[in-house]
C-alpha cells in the first residue's frame, strides 16, 4: 500500500513548497519515499512499500505526454490490460501499475475505469491545463480525501497530509460529531474535518479552473442482469471469480496472512490462500484454555484446528485485552475513522511481528458472496410462492421443530418488507438500538441531527434480495472499515486485500437471479455450492469463546474508565457531551455484560473517543497541529502518548 498526495493551484501560482514538503513527511509511515514531482502550480508525491510481485515499483509523477499520475494502486488484470493497450511482453514487464493506469486513461479517458480490476485510488493531472482527474475503486479499499477552496486543490490517500495546507479549514464539523454520537454503528459520509471530503467508492471527480464535476463510474444497483442456464453454472463462475481474486491478492513478495474465524467467508479465503505461500492465519477468538474452554457443539476453534492441521501456515488466536481496548479509545478518530479496531489491533501487531506485508480478509462477503438472503422470503411472497417462502423460513429458522423461530423469520423477512413505510418503520429489524444518543449534548443534538435524514440513510429491506445486497454495498459501512484498517494497517506495514469484494465477484452475483443465488433459502447457498471441497458445510458462526472474550474485554475496559471517572478525567466540560450522563453511565459497571449492556458500552466508547477528540482540539486550538500529527510513530492520541 502506498500513500500519495497532490496539490494543484488553478491560478497558476507556485505550490506552497513548505506546506507540501511538510505534507510529504506525514506519509512516512507508509514506507520509503517513492519520489515527487513539482512543476510550478502542480506537485505530486508518494511513499510506500512495494510488495506486488512481477511489476516494478510505482513512482510519483510518472508522465505520459502532458499527463502525470500519483496513485495507491494494485492491478489484478495487468496481462489483459497490457494486451488491450498493445504492449509487448517486454514493455508489459517494465510498466508500473500507475503507468499502466495512465496509459489506459490516455487511451480511453474516464471509460478506462471499467477496464481496471484491483484496488486503487489515483490522481491524473494534465500539466499544461492543470485539469485533474481523481478516481477511487468500486468498493473503497483505498481511501481518497479531497479539499478544494477556490483555486487551490489538495488531495491525498491520507487525511493527515491535507492538514498541512493553509487553505484547508481543519476545524471539526460538529454535525459529523453529532451523527456519530447518535448512531455509533452508522457510517459517516464525510470526515470530521470541515473543508475535507471523501471521494465516495466507485466515483470520479474532474477538477478544472471552473470547478468540479463528480459522478459514479460504478453502481452496485446498476450491474446488468445476466442469464445463467442453471444454479450450477452460477456457482462455477462464482468459484472462478473468487479463486482468481485470491490468487491475485496472494501474488506478493513479502509474506502474507489471512483472517480465519471459522465462518464461511474467512474459511473460503484462507482455504484458497493455503494453496499458495500462506504464512499465517489470524482469528479474534482466544486460544482454547481453562479460561476459555472448548464449547460443546460447533466451536469455531475446532474447525480452525481441523483446517490448519493440514496447512504449513501457523495460526494465531486473538489476544485482545481490556488494556488494548482502553488504548484503542485514544486512537485519533478524526484521522483514522470511526470503525471498531479493538479486535483487529492485536492482529495487526502480531502480523507485523511475523513480517506479514499483506492480509487477506473476508470482510464484505456477507453483502454478496455469502449473501444472507434478506428479503428473499418477501420476494417469494410477492410472486405468490407461499410454499417456497415457508421452505426458506424453515431453513433460516432452524427447522420445523422450532416453529416460533420459523414464524418470526417468515414475519420479519417475508411480511415486514411488504408493509407500507409507516408500518415497516415500526416493525423493521433495523431500528436504532441505542437509547442514550451517545450522551450527546442536548443543544448539539437539536442543532445538528436531522432525524428524517438519518432514516433515509438506512437501506430498506425490499422484496428483492439482490437490490438489498446492492443497497448494503452502497451504504458505506464496508468502505468505512476499509478506510480505518488502511490507515491503521499502514503503521504496521500492512496492506489489506478483500477478494470477496473484487468487482468481478460482485458483478457475477449482483447480475444473477435471486433463485440461483439463494436457492431454497438454505443459508449461504451459493458459496456452499461454489466450493464444495472446502468443507463449508461444517462452518457455522458459533463463537461463544470469542463472545465471552469480547464481554470480558469490554467489561474490563469499562472498569478502567470508571477508575478514570473517579480520578476526575471527565470533569472538564466538553461542548459535545452531556458529561453528567456519561459519568453516571461509566460508573454503572455491570457484573456481567448483557446484550443491552453491550449497546450502552458502544455508546460510552463513542462518547469517550469524541471526548478525546475534543481534548486534542482544545490543546491544539481550532486548527489541528500538523507537527503533532506528523510526530505520531503509531496511531495514538494525547493520552496514549502519556502512558
């Protein structure tokens, strides 16, 4: 993974050299400098670790005629793309991924994006006219942040770099703060900083002296329908697409690892990766011990043992602690994002110690590959296929011996999606589960929260499960985690790849008919059919040991925060938080963490992270201090540096 940045002055004024050089230093944790280009009003820079096999390392400011590029990209279809561009074997072997993108853009313009397969964010600038073309991959694996004020444009894959430029506001957007506090599990559409935007996944932006034009080059809801002769044909093509994505992700020089939880998604990825040079697998569940004994039945660690017994790869169990969770709360939310890193942070540390350069993850698989089938029963009922809907409910609910569960599934997934909006909102399973509004200050809530907008942002379950999958992909939670893991992983020399969200995989499944994807309603029907040789029939996401560890860690962290309350940590007023309510909730440490307690703790953690954000901004003043940001060796906040 690389970090890149750029600055374009459409006025023709020279690039602010001191600010640009400072911005370059903020990319140092991505790896060694990959060069820079400064040409009057244009400057580009990159830093990173080159890990992809069979291609030269990218350099900032590679040029083709009047075009120059900076990118964070790894292409999975170099051979096909090189052939389409008429490159011979020797030329193809010498061209970098960013130069290949540049050639594709010169040949096909913005339409080149439909030909690129892989993970990327890039900027192409016409040196003479200064017109700048920004693009991001379809799912959002690689971040891209943009700030434009009048005639100054700055962009980077690392949000911290943009704070070096004077035209960037850099103050905190309180609407963003309010949205996160009121619904900690929802993705945010914009960063916390005013004046900085995220280019959404699957989007492009063209900047000229006259302004910006932005549009979507890929839309999950607009994938063309395809006709498969049978479910077996769909399974065969799905297998081919997933296998190709894993093979491309594993084609690296440094050792690579993979997540392995015992669930279908990670088991598929790790099982395929084990055919290559997989060095290690990592789970969040604790090792089997007296503290965390093997559970009766389908303990996921039993499956992990069986799978890894025949592999050369070592396996690392989870090692999260109350202390590591407590440390995570100081993670600068404004720089890295709002996704929960508490379980993954110990994995990143272990992977770095193992020398892992690339981590394969099954994240995003629920939205397509292993497709939960939400809305499928409503689809069948709308078509008048009551028997099929009941059969699907029976599979999802656990069989006819559990009539109440089957009835609940049929009601929730079959009937509720067909109800009018008012009744749907009342009975939907996707209600806001948080009761304390993140302990948000009453005035901030009144000023910043638009309840109607919040409702519109949540995807509605439709009587079309493929449409619902597309809505989930567009919701933003996938990219939210990818952005956070990209930012934090870079500090450990770690690049994440997500084969189950590769565009060819998504387009195969999103283009298929619901009957072939979901069959008779058997959970995860398509992936089981696509990989009958990987033992997926044994997979069940039953992880009581992991849940017990999580509860133990959260309760321990909660107790540490209660100690902080006694020490007066949260006595200083915070403009965004109802301090009295937060202190009261923190002091009510439960003896045993119930599901309701877990929701309260989620609100507490969101409030604490926002509180530390407020403290940082108070120390630095309204404008963040770039030198303080740049001096971070790891992703730690002020209190984290003190301990």
